[in-house]
C-alpha cells in the first residue's frame, strides 16, 4: 500500500527514506508513477540543476563530493544523482567511486542516489528527469547530476541540466576525446582537474584554443570559463562554485534559464510520448504483426518504409 | 527528374554514380525515398554485413582498408560505409582517416561512402540501414560498416551487422574503455591491432580474461576469437577474414544469421515507425501545442506524464 500524498509530505520534510521511495516509484515505472508525478509538479522548479560530465578517470566523483561539501558550507540542501548508462561490467569502478561519496552519507542535508539506466525503457532521457523532479520537490537547492561513461549519454545529461560542467584531466588525450564526444559544445563551465599534474596548463591552453575555434561570440554571450582544480584536496572548488553562480546569474539575466527549462520540459514530454507510442508498437510486436512484417522484409517482399506505414496506421488509424 | 528504375538498373550494373545517387536519395529523406526502397527490396539480402567498432586511434580505417584489399583479392565486390555520428569538430581526424581509403578509390569493385549522421532525423539507426540496402542491392558481396566514435553508436551499428568486429590496440586503457562502452557484449570477433607494440599480448590476455567472465557458454555457442593484427602492414588480416568466414558459417549452421536479420528488419521498421510518430509530435510542436504544455510544466501546473498523455491522444485519437 503506497500512500503517495504522505510520502510527498515526508519528502518535503527532508526524510531521506521517503525521497528514496519516491525515486524508486518513478524510476521503476510503478503503477503510482502518474500519481507521484502529479503530486510533485507544483513543488518543482526551485532547484538549480548542475550536470557533470567527463571521461572516466578525470575525477568526476571526487569533484562532485567536493562541490557537495562547498554547497553544504553555504547552507544549501544538495541532491546527487549519479547516472551510469554503461555496462554492468563497470560495476566495480562505480562502487569505488561511490565510496568517496560516503563522506556525506550521514548528512541529512544531502541525498545521494545512483541510477543505472541501462535496460531502462527510454534510457537516460526517460529516467533521470523524473528523479531530478523528486529531489527538486524534496527541497534540494542544488542537484548535481554526474554521469559515468562517455558519448551520447553526456549530451543527454547536458540537455537536462541548467548548467553543464565538463571535466578534463591532464595527459589523457582529452583534447581529441572531447572533440570526438562533442563535449566542447555542451560545457558552460570547464574544469581541468588534477591540476597539480604535469600537462595541466597545456590541457587548459588547448581547451581554451579549441573553445575559441567556434563561431565568434556576440557581446553578452557566455564565454565558458576554465577552472583548474585539485578536487581531492578541495583546491579550486570554491572557484567552480563561483563560476556556477556567475553562469546562473547570467542565465537569469538573459532569460536563458527559462528557455532551457522550457526546452527541457518539451523534450521530456516528447520522450515520454514517444516511449508510450513505442510501447504501442511493442504491443503490436506481441501481436506478431511486427514479426510478420520483418519476415516479409527479410524475404524481400516488402520494404521497411511500407512496413512502417502499416505499423503507424495500426496505431493512429491513419 | 529522377528515374528510379533506371538508377536501380545502373546500380545493379555496378555504376558508382548511380549507387552514390541512390544513397543520397535514401539518406536525404527525398520524396523518392519510398519509391527507391520499394525498388530495392527484392534485390537485397545477399550481402554479408560486417560492423567494425573501436575507440578512436585503434586503427579502424587502416583495418577496414586492409580488409577491402583481402576481399578484393578473393574477387568479392565490397561496400564500405564509414559512419560518423560525432561532432563536426572531428572533421579533421575523419578526413585523415578517409585518405587511407583512397587506395581503393579507383577500383570499380569497391564503393566507399562516408555518412555523417549527426543532425539526421533518427540518427544512425535510421540512416545507415538504408545505405546498407543500396549497397546490398548494388551487388556488394561484403559491406564493411565502420563507425567513428564511441558508445551508444557502436552498439547501434553492431545491431545492424551480421558480424561485429571490435578493435582494440595496446596501451590505450582499452580494457576499461571496452567495459565502459559495453562493447564486450557486442563483439563476434575481436582484433588487437598494432600488435607489434608493447602490451599487445597483455591486451589480448586481459580481453580473453574479460570475455571468459561472462556466463558459461553451452556447447555449440560461439566463442569470439581474438586475432592480433598489424593492419598497416596487412599482417593478420587474412586471419581476420578467416574468423569472419567461420562466424558466418557458424551463424548459418545454427540459424543465427536468419534470426539476426529478422531482428534487424523488425528494429528497422520500428525505428522508421517511431520516427514517423515523432514527426507527428513535431507537427504538434509547430502547432504550439507542445510549447504550451512545456510552459505549463515549467510553471508547475502540469506534470510531464499528463502532458504526454495529451500529446499521444492528439496523435492516436485515444
């Protein structure tokens, strides 16, 4: 028996178990999902959502943990969502990362949640925003969304954050990697972590150069700052917080925050709608209709477009 | 004026410009797309489709080029589809890679096509299979599909190939990278390229160990072989071809090839159908309906699930 209004009320009061339960309900596509989301809606929109991305080994979890400490000192309630869209094989590494977060495990002003999106219907784009809504409604002032892994998932996370932090570290061939993954286009703030290592200045210079390669910026445009940190010793972390606050102020001043949140909401609705439509195709799949179409395609009796037209007709009636 | 039957006939005769024109028509979502796909359907199903994936720098293009040479020696017609789902920033690297393929540029038995899927509606999953169909219908015996980049796109490519080759190179931290990207689950054949470098044996051993970590295999199951190559000197390339042929024979013997192609066709239809449904949401988007819903969500007046229900109703009428 799930009492959704009571759970939401308890989450508002800062009870970690209620927050955890609500996240489980929304990420597990429970029968209560719609009730939970409806109850949360009027309570959301207050949290500042910061995405942290970067290749494995740059120190994302250490940086996240240091940011939690900094925000807690400022009296903020903090939510951490650690999203792992990768293989079960990475479980070991993930566990190691999570241990660093245990500094905050007993702090009632911090919620930490890991989320494995692999196998999730709709993946990251579907599961993470719902968990962010729960943390937002529970009264978190700041939500740090950290992704493990590379590539597409980072871009997805960036689209769900108010501000995107891209982390790099010296000597990891990050310049090329960053370019490949397209993360040069998603960072609002860049952090070169492990800045006590050889090559940190070169990495920052290379990054600065690459950021300058883009189209000329108009006056008033945001120029992503590059902050050097040694997160393990909390060096430079206050400067990261400062850069985040500056970016937030700039977004509010220029209406960017409202536009981003609008775009995010639109994308979220679209993703849920497409997932629902895909499920209807899945139902047809169960009906063997899709199976029969696939057989005809393999045999060369039908092309995939004609087959898709038939499927769409089956769902929409036109 | 596009004469589709004539183009298809010319492509069948091996005219490269007709092949190129057909691919442009299918990847550009031309008004002739459906006519082209319908004309190609009865001509497809003969090509053996091999996917090649791996992190940047492992030598994918060099290996692909060496495989082309090997298959040409065996008298096969070969198609190469180089898919780049990454940022425009990688253009430089891509160009460098492509130059290696110029050995084959004047060979009428080889078709080479680059495909930038970024910005494509539906992305890689949508564009690549259509190009593969064109190359198949044009009489290619073997189609090599090479992806630039990492992560999700590799998994997508793997799902579109009959056989997936995963490339690694020594000393790139590939063990961890492979695990993160989940590529340990998609390889039918593994290649450790640049095997003349230090650490090649260690990489092969580590890979062998990691492959052994999976669930116990039943008798008759495919055990992915690990082949060491120096593709730049064509060393080990015949062994890769041999491994591919063995895998193909194994798939045919166990009905796996038919199952994979069936699954691929089903997935392809589903992707096209979902794209079509998504376009209908996009039409609603133009209608400002999605915009209005997003505003209500940001304001906390509506949750994304209720909004999605409204969108789906708008499309399906229920």
